[in-house]
């Protein structure tokens, strides 16, 4: 069994990005600039944004955070987004989700210029992704594709079973892995809450991507020998430690790992790859926007 080390893979990619930034600066170009919009004071969102800022510093990007109270109206927020769309010093920006209930998230996302939508959430980027056209692929699917590449995992002709049909993981992964690319060329099955006999399907899978948000859903008797298992779950479970919680994935790791050819741990698997994907997208946005 090979443990897929997302932390190490992300660290290697981070070095590559930092080197490209150095090369840009040496060529007289400016550092890529990522802006994060943070509305309200959701603790998890504040942590995510702080981590994104830290990653920007580590690779030599400029980063800014624009914070707004949770009383901001949808129109006011969209007006702020228009300013970023028109600001030539901003290469890419993200609107940290979730937004307060009175704001329609998709309307806000649709107001972002797709060429600056480094989260890859705009319908133009999602549409281009499904057609195999140039686009920004959102962080988690992008990170999973990078992990499959980094570990040379064979995907051609393989049966990939995806647990979960979310817009941000399950459905884009199904699309990407069915394309005529590497990683890709898979036969894909998407399972969700209304799928009967999920175990019958997972037992046929060469690759399983677990992204349903149910802690330890995938048990040892649901996986065939030699499968590759990618765990996207990150549920906080109360625990008697300093933080008061521990992070649990969608896979019962101790039961599943012995059967696998490759498996991602939680934490330290897919998680560290997501921020790197945002950095990669921002670097590409800088390259595209200066043309
Ligand atoms: N909230 C949780 N994950 C994400 C993400 O990847 N992007 C944004 N914008 N918000 C999030």
C-alpha cells in the first residue's frame, strides 16, 4: 500500500511556483496578485483565508484581503467585485463561501470576470471545463488530478466510482476523469444519497473518490483489493485534545488502507493540495491577463 502524501506533493509544487515567481520578477514582471473577499466573521472562513494569505507569502505572491460586514447587500458586494474585475493590478480573486443567507451565492459568482475567477466557480469556467477547453478548474478537483499525476496512477480504462455529486467535487471529478486525457479515460459512476446498493458499485471500482461528507462512510468490505482511494472528507469530530476536535475523512482508513494500492490520508492528503491549486490558478491568471 502506498500512502499518497499530499503534504509533500503540495510542498514540491509550492517550490515550483515560487521558482516561477522568481523568474517573473527577474524578467521585470510583477508578482501575481490574489485578492480574497471575506464577508462576516465565520471562523472557518477566516482560517481558510488566513491560510491562503500564508500560502501566497510562501510562493512570493502579493495577497490582499477585503473584509465586509455581514450586513453588506448583494448589490454592494457585486459593486466591489466589479471594481476588482476592472483593476489591472489584481490577477485573480475569490469570494470566500459561505455568504450570509440574504446573498445569492451564484449571482455573486456570476458577477466575477471568468478570467479572474481563480476558484473556477463561474459558469463559464465550469462550462469550459466540461468541454475540455482552457479554464480554471476548482481547487479540490484540480488538486486530486495533480495527486493522481504525481503518483503516476493509471486511470485509462479504469472504473472510477465517485461518492457524492456536489458541484465543487463529485460532478467536476466525474467530468474530468471521463475526458480523453491523463488523468482521465475512466469509466465513471457517480453515487449519491439516492443510489441503491452503493457497496455493489464500490466493490467494482479501481478508483474510489469519497466526497460525501459522511465520516468513515467507506468501510473495508466495500473496497476491492488493489483499489486507489482518494478521501475528500474533512469532518470535525469533537475530541479530547488541544483543539477540541479531530478531522475525520469519508473513509474508514484503518480498514480500507490494507486493501489499497494507493490511499490518501486525512489530514495530509487532498487538503494540502487545494491551496496549491489556487496558487497555480492565480499564477496562470497573471500569465493570461498580461497577454
Ligand atoms: N469555502 C470553502 N471552500 C472554499 C473554496 O475553495 N473557495 C471559496 N471561495 N470558498 C470556500
